[in-house]
C-alpha cells in the first residue's frame, strides 16, 4: 500500500465515522459496566459523517471531469462514473445482502424475512417508505446509490442551460432545498423516536440533501481554494460546536426542528470539519497506518458489523453479566476488524480492481 498518495486527514475522518457506528451498535453489551455510556458525551451518528465525506469525494471527481470538458458532463462521463461507483459498492452489498438472506432464513439471526423482496436489489427498500426488521444498515446505502444516480443527471441537465460553476451551484441548492421542503410537508405526522428514525432519518427522498453538502464543500475547495485553506481550523472548531450544540438541543420526535432542520445542522457541522481534515496530508506513525487501514476497510466494517456480528452475538450468545458483556464487546470489535479486513483484501479490493479492466466476450470465454 502506497500511503503517500492518500490524504491522511480524510482517512481519519472516515475511520472516526465507522468507529462511531460501531460504538453505537455495540453499546448494549456494556450495560452495567463502567464503560456503559462511553465516551460520556453525545456523539453524532457516524453515518452522517460518511454521507458528507462521500459527497465531498464524489463532488471532487465530478468537478474535475466538468472542468476538463469546459463545463460539460457527457453521458459517457456519467456512464463511466456509475461503472466505477458500482464496482466499488455493489459487489460487497449484494454479497452481504445474500448473507443476511441466509442468516435470517435459517434463523441464525433474528429478522423479518417477509421484508425481503426485489426492492433490496434496486435500493428501493426505503426510497419513499421505511422498512424494518431486515438488513437494517442498508438504509444508508440506498441513499448513497440514489445520490450517485440523481446528482450527475441533474448536473448534466442544468449545465445544458447554465454551463458554468454557477450551474453546478444551482444543482447543489436544488438538492439541498427540495428534500428539506419535503420533510417540512411531512412534519405534521405524529411519530415516536423509533418511527422518527425510520420515517424521517432513513428514507431516501427525505435525506438526499445530506450528501450534497459534501458536494458543496468540494465546490468551495475547487473554486475558492485560498478560503478553503485559510479558514480550515476555524471552520473545524465551528463544525464541532455546531454538531455538539445541535445534539444537546432538547428535542422530542414530533418537534418541527427534529424532523426538519436538525439534519441540516448536523450535516453542516460535518461539512465544516472537512477543510481541516483535507489539510492533513501525511502521517509517520503506526497509529496513522492503523487509522488508514480502518478507513480502507470501513465499508466492509459497516456492512457486517450489525447483522453479521452484533445480531449473531445477541441471538446466539446473549449477555449474562456485565463481565460477560465486556468480553463479548471485545470479541465484537476483534471479529469485525478481522472479518472486514479479510472481506476487503480478498473480495472488495479485487472487485474494485476490475473497474479499470476492459472485458470482451472473447476474452471472458476464451474463444
């Protein structure tokens, strides 16, 4: 691995995101221990950081293509973009989806098998309505995939009318405003925290705006690089204040703010963390390499940690005491890290390598 080509700060950003996800999913094992409420402050869900980082990286890729083509985004460019994204995301997703089908079908983990249908193969399981009880963590992947589809197409159309950096900004503003408006129109529905989480936080058309903030960050970096660098640290501090301040605002599931602007505040805070993270280019320690490794395997960690590890432990090896929970918590982390590393090196990375190869039927079948 050539670590010199990676941006270390963004690796840390991604590693922190997946660590936050695992802290949330494994917390129940620590009930009754000194670490029960660790780290004893409110933390945002790591998925929100993933969303913003994804938008930032994808936005950077699209902006380079658009700038190279004199503010044009060709259908050929979009097709190639989709190919690269899907080689990156789909193989792992479908593999773990089938593992979930097997685990639930044969009662290895608990789950509602009636929830499984063709929608999971097309990322439609939570497009406009929530789903529960099966492959829970796939909700965020649907939002990601639809973002990959919708955003380039919107840019393609708007640049036909406004071929400039302002045309790109128009797309960004559209994708910020419309999901927010939709959440506002739905905010009158009465829900508890469980259904607030599933109906407002985890539905595609409610949350497309969260990733586009990352694209906005990429736009600022691309066109206003001096500002991006000059205010990196102040924005980082402001981002932390916004995130923590938002988390500590008292809220009930039926509060207007909880259903609408809460998500924007968390996302804006996460966006403000990016310039400083992007400014940290290198590292020279074993800890740095460990963080980069976690960053590399983070997608595999996300896919397997809940259904393949947490639910498996919960159903087959229930916690019997605080001491037992502490041991199983350590086993949980070890299992996720080892399994995700194997999945990354022997499946995810080989599949990604295929995206740069050109296949023909003749080569594939040897004639």
